[in-house]
């Protein structure tokens, strides 16, 4: 089980800064997801900026969300 997401910040070029309950801060690239399904909507009208923490993961105003395990395993540690 991956740690819960406790904070999210949208960054330029469809990246996310994610803070996890275990204290790690990581960066997640959303670009590979933006060509399929509901995720296509994230490129329109500022929708990407609506991201927020929802329970232990993240979600957008269009109800798109991503499994917290995918976020944790698919992100890279931020270099201080």
C-alpha cells in the first residue's frame, strides 16, 4: 500500500508536485495520460489547474482521478 497524497500543486507542462504522508515530495508527469479518455479534458480551459486532494489521492473538477499507488510508483523524487 502506497502512502496517501496529502498535498498537490499543478506545475507547468502538465506536471504535478505531490506530497505524501510519509514525508516524500515527488513530481508526476501527466503527459502520457492526456491523450486518452477523461484525461483529454485536462488540457482544456484550465481544467488541469482544478486538481485537489481527494481522500488519499487526487481528483479534478471533471471527476478524473488516479490511483494513489500509480501516483507514488510513477513519480520521481524532487531534488531540493
